[in-house]
């Protein structure tokens, strides 16, 4: 399951994000979205967990909890729209 994580501290690293979610199971990837020009965090990211049950537990446990001094928002990611050009 792909998980959207918002309101991240701009200093949070992908390793920090991954460690928070690994408490609930296997994490296949963690990514923090960076501004293309400044390379600074945009304050949100994505975590991929292969086991949906573990992902749902992580979402329930981490949503509106503090990570690196900020209260984060955690929810299932919306599917990426298809580019039909």
C-alpha cells in the first residue's frame, strides 16, 4: 500500500520516515518530495508497505502524531492518474 504523509518537518529525512513506519512492519520504500530547484523538502512524502494490514495499522497509529516536532497527517495515497496523452 502506498501511504501519503503530510506536514513533515522540513528537516525530516527519509530514514526517519522509514524508521517510524518500520515499527509496524516491512517498508519497501520511503520518499520525501523535494523542491526541484532548491532541493529542500516540500513537507510531504510517501511510504510504500507491501502488507496492507500493517500499512493500515501504521496509518491508524501515526496519523495526527508527532514526528520530529510536527504533528503529521498520514493516509492512504490516492492512485496516480494515468497520463493519456
